[in-house]
C-alpha cells in the first residue's frame, strides 16, 4: 500500500511543480528578461498592406536605450505600429486592468501561459470607440513563453470580435531574446460606425495623419464592404545589443 502511495505521489509531483504563477510573477519574469537589454540598434524591413493605403517596402534603422529612448532613421515616408515596435513587453502588460484567467498551455511543443483580461480603452493606441454613448467590452489575450519569458502573441477583442493581433518570433543575440519577425494584423467590421480617425493608427517619420475617410476615399475605399483590414510585417536584422549608445544620439537637432 505504501508503495502505491509513493508511486502515485511521484506521478503527481510534476503537476504540482507546474502550478500556474500569478500575473505579478509572470510579469516580473518577462520584464526581467527585457531589462537585460541596456541598448540596441537594428535594421527593420517593413511591408504594409491595408484598406485605403499602400506603402512600398521600407527599411528603417532603430536605436533604443534603456529605459525609453528611441530614435528611428529612414529615408522618406515610413510608418510603425505604436505598440510593440521596440519590443518592450510592458506596453502590452500595462494595457491589462483586470486579469480574468491565467492557464498553462503548450504551443509548438513549448510551455506557455495564456493570460486573458480586460483592457482599458485609454491604453490603446488605436481608437476603438464606436459611439459616444456606447461602452464596448474590450478584452485581451496574451501568450507568454514560460521558459524564454517573451510575449509571442497578443490579441485584442471588441465585444468578442477580433480587432488586432500582434505575433512575434524571437532569436537570441548576445544572450538576450530579441524579435526576429513581427506581424501586426488589424480587422474591423462596421467601420462606418467608427470615429473618422484612421483606426490603423501609426507613428513614425513623416507620418502626418489625415482623417481616415479622406485616406480611404482617395484610395478608392469600397464602402459597401464596410470594413477595415490591414497587415504589417517587420523583419529584424543586423542587431547590435548592449554595445553602448551615446545619449547625444537621441537629442533632437534644432
């Protein structure tokens, strides 16, 4: 009988060891991984396709220095997503105001945490209000690698309908994990009910924004479909990590 109890305990012990961590523990592990990066510079190739807009493939160069200094260099017009472009995971984690579920799962034969929760509308960098008197239910789902401690996928939903997803593959450079390829997708139905500001809201060099209606009209937007879809793919290369960047690089020239 004692032998059966011992065998049962040994079979259960891996499950006990795999207890789900709290959001604070997960967050600390993810931020600690990113905090190993003091500075970096990288080349990024950008491809954009979206409703009412086309941009030729562009190449930009980004400089980053802890905690929040960023400089973008490019020739001509280029756009970047306001969320996630610099690889800082806190941008996504800070959007969560109320975590409703955390569970362990397996993706690509690796352990992950699936985190779900409510999102504060003001924390989003894209406008998603449909009417002034309407309070939408905004939720977010985050997938965090439980070994490498990086966020590989984020999905934001408006009343259970997907608004955008951000997926990232990583590589290891100088003993830290950095993005190798990111794909940002947005898909919004019933765009006529939205505010006129461009919901695919980007920032970057030369990104003078116009009202979405004007952009869409000039590009031949099909109003009958009443939807807005877009995709941006970013491919990262030629990383230089933790090699030192002078603060003067981030000073704006007058």
